[in-house]
């Protein structure tokens, strides 16, 4: 892995569950780590959903290998935008990097 390509900083976040004063479950996001990444934008998509235009931005994000990132409970922040992690593709052979397939525009904030 060419670490010189990791020129952008992204913040990884994990969903945490808690309860409010009324005992109702709430979900919030907690910072997991700020890491260097190679962020690429292969394409986007515009759609009409519920009479409102929706723009979805797709990103491919490569970070150093770690074991605490999963698509079900993590997301990332990049330049103020929230990206849902759709898939985590590890480098199983050498354990040098993770490729994160991400989308913004449809997240739960």
C-alpha cells in the first residue's frame, strides 16, 4: 500500500444506543477514530423520492487495515458530509488496507 496516497482525513463513527430520560431507546454517533484516507468519487446519482430531489454521492475510501470497522454500525465524515458505509472490503492477503464503499445523501444523520 502506498501510504503517500492517504492525503485526506476522515472520521470514523460508530452507532451507540442509549436511553433517554423517559426510558426510550435513542441512537447517537460516537467518534471511533480520525484516520488518513484515499478518497475517490466514482460517480453519483440523482433521483426523485417523495416529491423531493435526492442527490446520492458514491465514494470509495481506502484506509489502513483495522478490525473495528463494519458496515452495520459505522459511518464516516468527510469534509462535513456524512457517508454511510455500504461495504467493507479488507485486504485479507496482506492486511494492509480496507476499502470502504460509501454513499452520502441517504443517511440517517
